């Protein structure tokens, strides 16, 4: 009566990932040159360096008057200094020239006094403040210097990266192609959403979830349909999927108790086939990792939550690797206080779904009730999860945890 | 020599937003029915209720044997109970029937023992554990009950919402149309990225940043081009933009020192025109809010960082309102420790850019150096900002702050 009849041993998440990735010899997807205007959210394939100093010249950061700062030594509101306004290219002592924000600083000048601090009278201005050298001047290269790195390979380009690259006059960038991921659902009981249900049938819902998780990460999902619990038919779908996709994700048919169809269907297609089956995690224990034609096959449980957690743990770093991005940075982490204790299983990483709310500067993590723990509604009622390590039997009330956030945070007032 | 010659008084962010929104009488954009498969990231326009219980029937959560839990009273590993395997529709005492995950629970049964905890022998199984009522049974309606709300109007649909709606057999949803936002850059010194620069010319980069900030929030940006510092020409562009867009954002020409062109161009088009000009914030003080034909016009500074902060403060809640989403939830907040003190101006909200890194369970916020403070590179070197309130002269080293995160977090090892 061993607990884990089907799995001789469970593999830790880290060991499983290492085994899988080592065999995959994943190289980043191919690269593509695209206009900067279409690069939002794409992953940069090359380091981009500044081709010149930005700003290109010393320029005024404000509307005001350019002058020599040493001229304002001893100046105060009660003892203002008077400057003669000039249009000359070079500013001498006691001279000044009007500049607008962004204008080049005239030769000789080294500071700008804001318009608001001056009084103009008959071609002269009175300045009542002492100015430091460089005050209100944006110096050539202070933003970014020629040869400095503007954005690193592997950066997922946000609007600000695009702005910086545009500032450098860059119109096109090399980005990583989006990996194409085939997604197959298996199970006799599954029917397409909206069709008529009978007996023990249920709607197939894992594909829409997994497809959009792929989209969110910058991969292109490819719907391989629903297949019956038939090893030969599943093999055929997998073969066809791997021909055109960079990887395939399946859901269903992984449990070792009853039917263990997908791992068998994978192994029928060649070696090495399934390289890990049975992970020390909960949910998602029956997840299997496979390699065929050096391409990844991720065999997820049919349980909606287990398949999501399996995706999180294995597909997320996989797609990150295919895109060349770091994986550690992909979910926002929030430090929160557990509001209730949670029980977990020793020897596995347990993924506890929580709802994080903010109360002033404090974040509270409420465990999402165990009601329907295998149900996707625990992912919509919650907005993050906490990982309980293998060597812990749970989380304490009041314990500080790091929550991986996947939904909007609510604010308590 | 008043500090704020141009602005008689600065308006607080909250007052400015209230004045603007009151005059806009913004109603949510119109709604549209779309297939669930295209609804990722869209904002739900209607509350969606469960039309039936999920699960639709009591079903097994595991592979195993369905039985009556009362039959396992007193059962232990050393004193197992024996059950006769049956295929009957109803389970009597001392009977059991094999079920796979997802199968309906037979009449009479109220718990399922996992396959791993049983031994089969000649049409009988031995069970060595005591089972509680309902063990390993997913009860009808435990996930979501008929009539319960599945997703609220105003929800930005993530993959899990789509999964839950699919589980309910929903194939189409009503979503809010994406607001169309015209984006105009103004300034004699601006040229399109990639063209030849001469004199004090610079590349126009605010449109690509603002456009993609719009996209990120689910609005459709519409490029209205670059306009010279010419009031009449700017008015004409604004008029054309407002004809087809739901709102217009401009950058440049807001400063009161030198040229104050855009507010003038706005006011030439009708009333109320500019309703707030000069905000108690830094950067972004010369931002103006306007209303024309009951549509919003957001007049941002030309400074790259000031325009981004102005967008953050005003366009973000505006687009949220147009979409019908809550604004408070739109940036992830991270509680972090300031690693250095920062000086800010009394009487204004100061937006300090920081780089947040995680070190184990601790988040550290490093202020991004003041070097090039108006430069977009402060937004790529940083990944969040901290708001210093009006009544504070800065932030202390070691102070705990809430960071609004706009970029990936790095992890220190």
C-alpha cells in the first residue's frame, strides 16, 4: 500500500528542469529584424549600444537665461546681479542669453537661471539666486554616452525601452521569433465548449487557458484539438504537431492509476521520449517531460489547476529559454502576510493559491478556500500563489511569504 | 520673483482629476460581443453568472474506488476492510466500484479511496485507511454554483477567467470597445526618428512611448504626427483628431515660460477648453487637462519623463474609466526599503524613479541617479517609482515605501 504506487520516485522540480533542458539543447528561436514601432513586448535578440551621446549637445533643461555661474557668487534676493541680454554666440561675464528648454547652451555659459527667478528691465535681467556650475544644464552624454549599452539582449521591450532606442535614432531592432507551441487536449469525456453535454462529459477548457498563458509570454499557441483516449491517435496528433511547432503541450492522460496514455503515445514516437514522469509537486504530480526530435513535449495533467501549475513550473521557463529571457523575473513577487495557516505535504513543493489584498502599506495573503481545489475558479478567486517548500508541512498564520502574482491586486480601504 | 510666475496656483492631482472627470461626463466606451477565444486581455462589459452548477454532478477527484465512508470506521493498515467490487448503479455497504478521475460517483457512495491505498484480490479490494465523508469527491456546485457570479463587469480577462467561462459553456462575451486615442507631438525642434538631425533638432520619441503605454492599457493609439510650434496648425490637428478619436494626448508646448501654444490651440477650439493647467507634481508641473466636445484632451509636457509621469497620473485613470476598469489595481505595488535618501519638493507629489531588486524575501529600492533626470533612460535603468507626498521633503534611507512597478524585477543572489 505504498503512497506512490505508480511513480517509483518523484523528481524535484529543479532536477526535472535540468534533465529536460540538458536533453533539449534548446537554442533560442531564430531572430528577425522588425520596425521599432512593432517591437513592443518583443524580446531583443542583440545588445543595442548608443551610437552617440544623448543629449547630443549641452542643452537647457528649463526656460530661462544662460549665464556664467561664477557671475552669481554672492548673489541673493537682496543683492541681485544684473546681466546684459545678448544674442551673441559666446557669453562673456555679465552677459546672458535667453534659452528655451532643449536649446543648446551658448559658448561660455555653464548654467541657466529659470525665467521665474529673473526680472527683465530694458535689455537687462536681474538674477536673485546663486547658481551652481551646471545648474539646469543637461550635459552632453549625461543621459547615455556613446558606446554605452542602451538595452541588453533578452530584454522584453517596454514602452520606455522603445523611447530610449528612438532617442538614439534606431528604427529597427532584431527580436527573437515567437515560439510556436502546439496544444493538444486528450480525454474521452471532453467536448468542445458549447456543444451538447451528456453523461459524464465536460467541456474542454484547458486549451483556452494554456493558449492564452502562451500568448501572455510571447509564444504563439497552435490549437491541435481534442483527441480521444487512444494511444495511436494521440501519437499521430503529436507527430503532426511536432512537425510544425517548436514544442507541444498536452493535457490529460498522464495519471498512472488508470490510463497513462500520453506518455505511452510520446514514447511510441521515438527516443528519448519521456525523460521525467512524476514530479515532487502538488498539484501537478503526474506531469511528464519529454523530448522528441530535440523538441520539448510537456505532458500536463488534465486537472485544470494542475495543468496551470505545471505550465507555470515548466512551460514558463521553457518559453523564456526559447525567447532568451531570464525566467526569474517573469512574475511579480509581493511580500505578504498569511492570514490563515495552510497545510501542505512534506516532500513536495505545494502551490497554494491565495488572494492578496493591500491594506495601506501592508499586503495580506488569504488562502483561497479548499472548496473545489481542482477548479479553475480558485485561480479567478485568487490572484497569486505561494510555494511551500518540500521541507515544510505548511504555512503559519502571520508568516511572511512571497506571493507570485498573476492577477490584479485589490485594495482594502 | 515668485517661484511660479506662470501658474497662479498649482492644482493637486486629485482635484485636477475630479475637475476633469466631472466635466467629461465620461461614459464607458460602447460594448461589443466577441468570441471567448479572442477575449484575452479585454475588459468584460457585463457581469457573467453561472448558468449551472460546476461540477455538474458529484465526481471523483482521483482514480480509485467509490464506497461508503461509514464502512471504513475503525479501519487501519493493520485491520483493513474488504469491499466487493461491483458494476452496479448503486453501492451498498461493503461494496465498491472503480472510478477514474472525473467519473460520476455512483449512488450510495460518498467517498473515494485512492487506487494507491488499495490492494485488489479476486474481485475484492482491501482498504487500509479510514475515509471521511466526501473524501476525494468533487461535489456538484463546489466549484461554482448556479446563479453565482463567475466574472464581474470591469474584469480584465486573464487566461483563468477564460477557463472558468469556458467551463460554463460560454462561447461569447460582451467586452468594452478599445478607446481610440489620438497622439500628437508638437515642437519646431522635433524630427521623425531616423531623419537627418541638424542644429538643435532632436528625434521625436514621445509618440512611440505614449502609443505603447496606450496599447498596454488596452487602448488603440492613433498617430497624429508632429506639428510645428504654430497655434493654428496645432488647433487644426486637434480638431481633426477629436473628430475620429475618443480623446487626444499631446506632448510639448505646455510650458508657461516661453511658449504656451497647445493650451492656446485647445482654447481656440471651444469651451470649456483647458480646465486645469499647472499640477502640484514633479515632474509634469506644466501638464494641462482640457475638455472639448465632452472629449478629453491631455496636454503633456514635451520632456520625455514628465510626459510619461503625466500619462501615468492622468491617462491611466482616464483609459481605465473609458474601459470601465478600476484604476487602483493597474500597477503592481511592491513594498521595498529605500537604500538611499531622496530629496523632494514640499507642496508637490514627487515621482522618484527607483530600481527595485529582490534579495531573498526583501525588496530594495535604489533611487535611479539624478544624472539625466529628464531622460527616458531613467525609466529603463529603473523599474518603478515611488510617490513622495506633498507634505514630505523627501524619503529617508531605510524607509519602507510602496513602489509602483513598471518593469521586470531583478533578483540578487
